C-alpha cells in the first residue's frame, strides 16, 4: 500500500493497526493518537481504561460491540429502528467518554448555539 492507495490513510492505518475500526476500538484508539499525539500502545491503554476493559478486549468484536452499544459509541451496523447511537450522537458520546475534543462536535455546538 502506498501513495495513491484507494483505501486512504484512515483505512490503511486501521488495517495496519489490526483493530478493525468501528467493529472493535480501532477508531477510538486512532482518535487518541491524533488528538493527544499518543503512540499506539499508550492510546490502547488509555481507551481500555476509559471503557473499563482490558487492552486485549479492545480487539474482541463481541466484547466491543456490547461495550460500544452500552456506552452509545456507535456501531458498525445499526438495524433500522434501533435505539443505538449513530452519527453525531455517537461522536458526542465519544468526546465525553474519552475526554477529548472532537472537531465536528465542537463545530456543531458552535453552529447550533450550544457553546
């Protein structure tokens, strides 16, 4: 995978990190790496602590699906009429649970007059 890769940087990173993106906790770990400039192992430990799971459980699809649903952090697949958080609602929860700034959430709050 190199320059001009059709998957893009985000997908390439998710594949390289081997955490499965939103199916597990790869997207959350990546957010910490970018937001707090953490190395991958440090970011995994931080996310695991915030979610009250082990670092090993971050890669477990079943555990993380249950945890993401419990905390409202968004799911890879949401059934129609499901109660699961999706889109901006999930991003608000991610910002709150991980104690990080999510730019799209901050922009939304500003434009909606919620700041």
